[in-house]
C-alpha cells in the first residue's frame, strides 16, 4: 500500500518517527502540500494521511485509486465526507489523543496571565533585578487562583480534565455543558463537583471563562459583543477550542477597555494568523500558535493511533470512522 503523508511537519518536524505507519506500506512524507500539489502527489496512492490539507469534491474526482483518508487530528472538517462516501473512501480521525495536553495548555495560558512569568523573566534578563534596591519587585499585580470561579463552556473530556486541574488550584468550577438538561444540577467530574449553569449565569459568575466546545453553528462566536457584557469586569477568557468560537474584534475591544482582564488562546479564526488579526498587539493577551496538541508524548500517541486506524481498515474492520 502506498501511504502519502501530506503535511507531516506539523506532527513530525523530524524529532520523532512515523512509527507503526511505516510497517503498513510504502510511506512518502511531505512537510507541506499546497492545493496545486495535492493531486499530483496522490497519484496511484490508496491511502492519504492529512492534518489540514483539504480534500474537496473535485479532489476525489481526480483520485480513482484513493481508498482511505486518515485525518491526523480529532477534527475532520478538511474532508468533504459526502464526496468521500460517494467515492467509496473511508475517512477516520483520532479522537481524544490530546486531552491531557490541551488541558495542560489551558492552565499554562491561565497561569501566564495570572503569574506573569514571561513579563518578569524578560525584566530580570534585562537587568532590572540587578538594579533593584529591594529584594523583590513586581511589574504588575499577580493574581491568586484559589477561591476564584472557573466557568467551562463545553464539558467534554478536555473540559472535565480542566475542571480537575482547576480544582487542584483551589478554584470552584461551573460549566455550561452540551446537554442543557443538566442545567441547575451538579455533576460529579471525577470527584470534582461542577455546577451546571446556562451560559448567561455561568458567564456572569465567573472570574475565568474557558472554552472547550466544538465549533458548530450554535457555538460560532458564542463569545461576542453581547455575551461579553455579561462578564465580570477584569475576568479572564481562555480559548483552547477553535478560533471562531469568539469574535476576535469584540475580544480586542474588551481588552482595550479593561472589561476583560486577560485573554489567552492557542487558536485564532484564520490559521496561520493574519497580519490584520485584531488581537495582534492587544494588551493582556497571550497567544500560542496552535501547539496545545504538540508535546512529544502526545504526537507519538497520535501517530500510533493513526496507524491503528489504518491497520483496522486494512483488516476490514475500520475504527474511528467518521463517514
């Protein structure tokens, strides 16, 4: 079997191997594939491994040998599933591989906004501590998390793990889960008591709001100019979900006005980030380039799971099939 990895440098820039995938056939790995390169590179290949390379209906029409697409991610919106089904192509994804890593990044962004480690490290390296008359100093006030309320939007696996981590810091946790039948009840999340609230009540009572919902028609720009009016002044917003679940212009305005005390994100609406993104240069804003899923351990788990998906397809019993 000819296996073409189309945008491999995201998951494997060269620091790990393709592991079990290399045992399943001839692997050809490209760091990045442009739309113009996709069809030529896939000629004669039965299997495609993609992360963000798009498979549109037109692509399927030009690839009669294609039998399988393994999406090297949990989200699979890069593939036209209807076209894949019509052409007899099986599509799989890798669910839940980055639960711990994404929750960890959520807390890292929150801690950066509350403890200002980057700001103070830069100051020390600039010699400010050497020039200080006092044994310590701070450039801006720090914030203690104990006793604060974290509100989670989307109480799936990642949201549940964030609830556990936040509880360990002494925070109270509330959530707006996908299932609105839980509103008004308390959920036991691995020993953490999480009060389930509708969005308005959850936002208005929170010191920190963390987004962990999928991008759907209902969640697109769930944080917007109107919903931001419900926030406590100075509250912190964290987004490790998807860029478009917020309105970036509204968040920038809230940061400029001081309504939001901070915004931490691992995602933006258009990736790679555009030079016109309104969040560039925003005050009290921390953004990482969609790297929550990239710890070495997480990427190895991802590649192994992708190989397991392909092996199951070869054996005639596909798993994690999304079409």
